[in-house]
C-alpha cells in the first residue's frame, strides 16, 4: 500500500495493489478528521473492498454512496457514516 498526495489537488491517496489497481482519494479535510479520530487507512481500505463486492448502505444517486465504517475497537453500528463517490460499481 502506498500513500501520496496529488500536487495541485487537496487530496491524499491510498493505492491498493493487484489484482486490479484501485486509487482511493481522500479530501485533505477528511484526512485531518481521520487522523484526529485515529481511524486507520486499513479500515477505509476494507470499506472500499466491501463496496467492490456490492456491500453499500445506500446508493444516493449521482455516484454517491453511504457506507458505514467501523470505529476502532467497535462495530459498524456504533461507527462512522461516510459518503463516498465512485465512478460506478
């Protein structure tokens, strides 16, 4: 897994490896919030993998999806609710 930032965009990236390469980009403000909550990137990567398998909480339309992410040391029901954008499933 590799992390980086785009030079002119306010995002940082999580890159998942083979078999298919997937780029997951986070807004800078989300990355700051994530650091403050001590939410590891591995948890977000797990949520992305679940989305790839069709496990989303709600399809909000316009390529926006609601996804629950487990809080460290807790479950998804007491975790975070996130809104993610994807070019399609």
